[in-house]
C-alpha cells in the first residue's frame, strides 16, 4: 500500500509539471482555418473584398461566416465597374485584399501580375492544398506560368443535359438517359426537330460557349512553350463538327450568339434539350416550375473516347493580390471559406458545390432548393473532370477568335478546314500584337 501511495504522488507531481509547462509556454501556431480563433483576438480591421465576377449573395455565402469566425474583420465590398476596374485600381496603387473571381477569367489578372503565389502563405499557416480534388488543383496550376497556385476555389460548377418533358411527351419520344454520348444526344435530338401548331421545335442546342467542349477535350489554344496557335488540328476539327451537328434543324436561322439557347429553353420553351451549367445554380427553376415548366436533367454528354468526362473546372473563388497590406489575414479568411466543412456544407445546400475532396458534402447538394427534389443530382455533381490543358496569357484573346470562327461554321459561312486555318492565323497575329505591347 505504501508503494502505491508514492506512485500516486509521483504521478500527481508529473501531471502538475506538465500542466504548468503547457500553460506557461508558447501556444502552437494556428494552422489553416483554425487561425481564425487567434485572429479574433486582434484589433478591428477592414479588408476590401473586390467582386470581379458576380457574387449573387455576399451575405449568404461569405459575410455571415466571416463575422462568425473573424469577428474583428469587416469586409468592404468593392464592385467591378467604371472607376474601379482592376486595371484602374492597380494603376492607382489601391490594391484590394481579396478578389472574388472566376477561375476561367483569371488570365487578365495574371497578365497584370496581380495574383500572389499562395504557396508561401499556405506554408506559413499550415494549410494543405490536398484538401481539393487533384484535378481541380492541377487545373488551378495550369493558369500560372510556372505552376504557381494563384487561386483558392470557393465552389465549382456542375453541368447537365436539361430537357423539357412536355416536348418529349408531345411527340412520344423517350426521355434522355444518364451517361449519353454526344452522338447519342444528337441522334435523339433529331427525333424532336418538328413543326407543330405554328411552332418550330428544336431537339438539341449546343453548349452556350466553346469552352465547354474545348475543356472536355483538353484542347489548348496556344502552346505556352512556343507561343504559337494550336487550333488547326484534327481534335479541334472534331469539336467544330460535333458542335455543328447539334444544329440539324431544317431552315436553321442565323445564329447570333450561342447564349440565345438558354432563353429558348427556359422561356420560349421550344428547345427539347439544353447542355448547360446546371440550371439549379443560376436560374429560378422553382418559379418556372410553378408556372408549369416540366423539366429534368441527366449527365452532360461525353465523347465516345472520354466516357463519363464532363467539362473542365469552372469555379468561383479567391485571389490574394500582390501588394495587399493584409495578405496573411486575407489568406486565412479565403482558406477558411474555401475548405471549412460548415461553410462548404451550407454553401452546397444553397447551390454552390464544394471543390474539396470531401465527397460527403455533395450528398446534400441543393438540399435547400425545392426544384432539386426528385431529380438525380448525385450523378450530375459526381461527373469526372478531364485532364487540364495548357493555358497561357493569350488564352482569353485566342478563345474569342476561335469562338468567332465556330460561329461562322455553324452559320455555314465556310468549311471547317478553312475556318480553322483562319483561326490559327488570327490567333498567331493576336499573340504577336500582345507580345509587342508588353
């Protein structure tokens, strides 16, 4: 018994010493999103939050979470408009602390040398980039000249093949199936190219922008190594021909913009199938349903040699600019919003899908959207990403040129080889002009 008493006393002394050591020594550095608890003890500070792309509800998706985790921080929203364009702010030295931007539009910021490489900031705050889907991270790196990480994603966009049930029912055609190829969707669409009751119905419209198929096929516009156009190829020819095949409607009127198809599908209701960004994310589908619109969706069509592969990574998220006076705090906020499970779960329920590799968060995607009820959301949000393609600072300008030649092809202004050759020459000319202007 005496020995036991000594043992107990010794253990008590050791525990007391350990407790004193823990309380008197330095606290471990906060890492990742946990750094917010330490930031909360700091003095009040205002950070500028620049919305270079549209953020439909700042309070719902961003501000309420920042107030909770970083109560000493006030975010001042600065909108992208005349007088506050990013070029104007950079010229004036009025650098925002956080930029809300779409990943596919980041090229202009890279050209202006606005984004800071987030790798040193991540190392300083113990943040691990492996929290994201690896294809998403590789895609982010593809937008930087040396594979830097200039961007943290808040959400990614899902794509789907939407269809109007009434048109299919009207003509007795079976609904689209999951995991269709482009050729299958095109053949199904041909069965619905009809005229009835003074209306012309269109079976299938193509994507609203060239970059949907272009990213699906992992096609670059310009080779970053040679700074030469790479659009006059068999793979680009395949894209052009597939795209035009969706326009099989007899007497097709002149197409002014591919974006007209969304209005035809949602409001005129003369289009049976529309491959597009999942409309639950950017349209008032519940209101349309209450007005009698009967619709549903299946997975986005894929190419035969790339089964199950949807469009590339389309995302909204955060850039931390060079020259920001609050880079560390801005990074902590962006990292928290980008990966915190509570933030990402709530965002997903409201329609902004997580870019993290926590697939459980996708199980409640669109849970707060009544229009999602009864629809196969899971298959759509789980579609695989293609391999990232090489990008360059000429990406945006080249895309506009190639998209213009695609529009010419759809409108039968010339043959595919001639138009691709024209696109190649025009892109090379534009690259030369941009290089000379640097």
